[in-house]
C-alpha cells in the first residue's frame, strides 16, 4: 500500500466517523516552547490547554513533523526519521478511552477491501500505563486481545505530558510483531525492533504539577473534560505494509537512495553497514531539508536555520563519503519533490525557491570544506611536529564547531594521513556543548510568561469579539483586569494595567502589524491604551495606564482607537502587500515573504532571495509598478472564503501561519491577493505614494526592503528635493547633471589625496638621514645606536615601516635599534627595526615591542628584525606626549640592559 493511500485511508476512516478533517499546520508555528512542530496535537494545544474553545468536538489530521533529538539514530535503526507524518484523531471532551481504542482497532485490523490497513490481529500487541486498569480491561474484554499480548509499562514509556505543568495522561501504544526473524520473543518490553510501535493513544485526563508522572509523581488534579490525542506513524505503517526492512526503503524515501546509487556508482543493497547508514542519512535529511525550506526556513547559524544547515551539510558530507564529489542537493531535492508533491503540492510550486536555497548552501559548504581542509592540514603538521600520532580532540572539535567540518570526515582524513583522533576528548567537548544547548532549550521551554490570569478571564467570559474591521469605537464591558501579572477587581489612577473587554475595535499586534492605541472612557475614569496583545489565543489584552479615576471589573467603557495612527498603519500594511506582489512579479515565486513590520508611515518587508542582492534597477521597476497601481485606485476588498477557494484564486499564504478552513482574503484589484488578518485601506489610491528607501541582507538568503508610505514618503521626497536644489546651486548645474559633476569632484579629490600622500611620504623619508645622524649611543663607544622618535601626526603604517627600514639602513654595520611612533588622533602606531649587529647582541624587535607596549596602553609583536604594534596612551596622565615618552624610556632601559651586559 502506497504512503499516499495510507494517509487517505486514515483521514477517510475518521471523517466517516464524524471527525472534522484539519489540514496539516506549517512545520514552524509561533510557539516559544518548540523549534519545529513535532506532534499532531501541536496545532490543537489551545483547545487542550483551555485557552480557546474547540470549534469542533472531534478532529483528524495528518501533520508534518520534524524531530531532531534522535538525529544520531537516523540511519542506524529501522524506525527513526527527522521528518515524518503523524496521523491523529482528537476528541475534545467527546469520546474517551473506549472510543479511541475501538476506532484504532477498526482501522488497524479492518480489511483493506473495507478501507482498513488489514494488519493481522494475531500479530498486534499493546502496552498500557502501569496502573491503567480501565485501558487493559477495554483491550481484553471489549476488543478481545489476549492478556498475554497486553503489557504494562511505567511512565517513562506510557505516560505523556508536555514537559511542563499542564495537561497529561496515560498512554496505550499499539505494536506490530514483525516475526521471530527480526528479534526476540516477549513483546515490546523485550524488543522494539521486532515489535514496532505504530500508534500511540494518549488519554488526556490529568493535570500535572512541577514533577511529571512520567517519573512517579502523582498528578495534582483532573482535567474538567477528558480528551483524546493520538499519533500514528505514517512511515512506520508504510514500511510494514510495503514489506520492506525499514522506513528508509518505503516508496517516498527509497527513490532518493536509488538516485544516490546512480550518482555514487555504489549499490545500497550490497553495501556494508557503514555505507548503508550513509545512504539512509542522505535520504532522510534531504527530505527533511526540502520540507523545512518549503515552510520558509532558511539556513543560518542559530535556531531553526542552524538545524536546517546541519541537516543539509550532513547530506553533502555523507555524499562525499560515498564518493560523490559533485554538488548533489538540487538533484536530490528534485527527487523529493516528485515523491512528496502528491500529498504536499506546495513542494512542487515552491521548487525553484527550494532549489535556489540548497544550491547556495551547498556552494557555501563546499567552500567551508576547502577552508577546513587547510586547517586540518595545519593541525596534522602540528601533531606530527610534536611527535604524536593522535590528532588532539580539541583540534577535531575546533574543526567541527568553528569551521563546520564533520567529525566523520576528520576521522577519514586523519586515517589517510596515518593518524588517529582523540575521539574521547572530542566527545567530551561535544557533550559539554550539548549540555549547554539543553540548558538553553529548558530555559526556553519555561520562558513563557504565566498566562493563568488570562486563562481565567477566557474561561469566565469567552473570546474577545473583534470589531475593528468596521468600527472605530465600541461600547464594551470590562471582563478582566491584571496588574503586575495578577488578576485584580480594580485599578486606580497611575496604575499600569491590562484591561480585557468583551468586545473591542482595537487591533492586537500580529501578522507584522503594530497594535492600535487609543483610550477607554468610563464613568469617572480614563485608561490610555499604548499596546494590545493576545497572550492567549482569542483574548485581546489592552495594556496601558489609568489616567484618572478607578476602573473596575464589569464597568462599562467606550473604547476609542487613535484613527490617525490606525489609518497610517493600514496604509503601510496595504503597501506591504503591493511590494510583496511586485517583488514576486519581478523575481519569481522564490521572493516569498519572510517577515514584515507595518508601522505608521513606514514598512519593512523581508523576503527570501537565494540569488542575493536585488539590482537597483529591479527595485526601481517595482517601485514604479506599485505606484502605478495606486494611480489606478483599485478597490481593496477583504472577505472570508474557504482555503480551497483562496488557493483557486491564487492567494498567497505566509510561512508559519496557521489557517483554518475559513480564511480572510485581502485583494487589491487583480494585482495582489493574500491571506491576511490585518487592517487595510478601502482603495489603493489612499496610500498616496510608496517610496522604497533601501534593500539589504538580514541573513542567509533573506533580504529586506524598507519603504515610506503616504505623507511620510512625500516629506522624504520634499527633503530630497531641497537637498538636490542646494547641491545644484553649489555646483552651478542642473539636477540631472549632478551625478557627473559630483563624480568628477570625487575623482579630483582622490587624485589630490594621492598626490598629497606622495608629498608627505617624501617629506617623511627625507627625515631618515637626520634621524640616523641623531642616534644616541648607549653603552660607550662600542655601544648600541638608538633612534627613538615621534613622527608627524598621521603617518601611515606603510610609510612608518619604510622610514624605519631606511633609518636602519643608514646605521650601516653598527649595532642599532630604530623605534618610531606615529600618533593618529588618540591612538599611536609604532615600528621597531634592528640591525644585524644588534640582533647578534641579543636585541630582537619583537621582544622589544612586547617589553614597552604595555607602557603605551598597547600591544604588538613581530620578528627579530622588524616588529610593530599600536596603543592608546592619550587617556593616561599627560596624554599622547607623556605616553610616547614613557614608551621610549622603557625601550631605552631594555637596550641599556643589553648594552651593559
């Protein structure tokens, strides 16, 4: 059975049972506790946590998931993937254990002719939580599963929670016995390679405290309604139904392995274990990378971008170890596209953008490998010079951590060089790094603010009714007040307060749009609103200060937004849509929005651009096209439609956003269509003018355009006009002649600067004779000639070295030291040169510099014949002159010590 069919049957089974089918969420959601969506329940968390009422009693989905905690197991086991599909059914206070178990059994063991998976019931085993008598009874008495195929396990295996205080509950896991040829008898508690887990049923019934029941702690309470959250591993079911040995050989993953065989000339089926792992790692990681980029992740050095970069580099590294030296990522991404697009058509439509991202990343990594190889050769030389045959673990770690050089490649190259690697020390350093990363992750997991006060309001009063699309003001009732994170019955003059209303015209910050501001007026009180946020979904929190009087819960208010600010922000938001559309028309679909800021009078628009900087001419064309749309004064229309209809209309959906079946579509004539929850103008002409100010990089493959809108754009152009007129008057030229005139002046200035530099250099060098003639002789007639002097301010480094060398040459065969100091502002550069006779007397320029540099607040070094450095003595007592004097005195003492010896 093909994987796409496994997905279809799952959704059909539960839709026929009355569940609402819900599309997969993006792999990246706005959740501070998660790097990527890693389970099917993630998009339903607000319903499980009680933060929002569920829109349906039951639901089903097949969710895209990424987990990287087991990345080292990928390729080594039969069942670990970084990207996988989790099929699930969910009940929000509807059915519970009996219903979940019956639904699962019917699908797993139902005949394939009737839409089931057709697994042999005699080969099904289950596990239940150690004290869950109810689940065991249902499996045995209702389903008829023999007691010997029902095993109890402790909380580490059969209890689920989110890792933080909140909902949780016991699990029941369904396993399939692959047969004695795959391992030991005895069920899942003995061998989880032979007995493969395919489905986890979570009975969410408890509230856990600080300590998890996973490790023996008792729950602190029960949930008001009992919920069901299940997860079936689509890839695991596929490898069992397709009769292959592991998840990497299923129909959606094996094509990548087949392509790697063609590129490498090696056979996967006849490869040894080491090469087999490499084939599987490539197949897994390139699919994960493709799906991540498809959802808007770009390679980077932290967070999601770092994970993606690591996965792609593991692909390239393993390809090299299989003998593939040519770039491979674009080729393999094409294979993933063909395999995955029947279920995820967006992979096909975004292919050009995905291919551009991986091409750029592979080119960068190949350059990294070249750099790392040079550093590796240096480390090998140092190891051999020390007489050792083992490359230090610190060197291997530096290659890995600083240069991105894979340890496997280090091991292979070290072996070729006849060296071992201190893997123990390397692993220790890696473990220390992982410990730091885990600590950071734990801090992030617990870093969210306490939302209990807001949840209490939500449970008591329900969602905030947002009226802001049509109303500038609204009569409302205060349903909650929070001061310093605690719910209060009242707030008085001077208090910083958070006010929750049953209805509001205020737009809460979101989708890149800044929030509204304004005031709340009531009987004897006024609250100034400076920010509006949604700390829990669906609840608008108005943050501000009580200007006078006392505001109380249940008080009636008139909520009025600042319309001047709202209008300016709305113009910016509509302009962002137009700039987005313009960029896509100019650069193609690869120019996908990666972030935005819509503020009064200005906007910031981030977009993916794997090709790099956008030419100035393209920006000018986009600006011209957008302003042409404004002249057309198209209607800006916002309406709610279905997701399917929005796709049919060609609407753009943004990465990382969660959309339901009903979506709000904003269109500007026929030029732009986007899914958007923000506020906009009524007609395009209301924007007045859009002026693109700048374009630059904000990360790997991501560019940023900043622009002004409306009166702010007019004011900017007015200032530009005044400036141009002033320049035209100064240069006595027409405005269009200014670029040529200014370029000519700049060229003449550069030529004059070069001529001045040459004159100054000649003047400096002409002083060489006088400096040599004025040398002090330290230590008697046969002593050492010392030239220590301050040069004119601003002498450059090259001239300073040339002058020191010239003075040294004029000292002839005498033992001599030349030290020259060149001030430049509050800093000073210095050069020390020694003659051969001085070096024979034990005077080395590098040692002399290190001796006196601290007295001048600096540092330096070099070789025995020439050394240099710099310092900042101006802040010390006496300033620059005193600092240079102290340095010369210290140098003189060093020379005298040697001359006396």
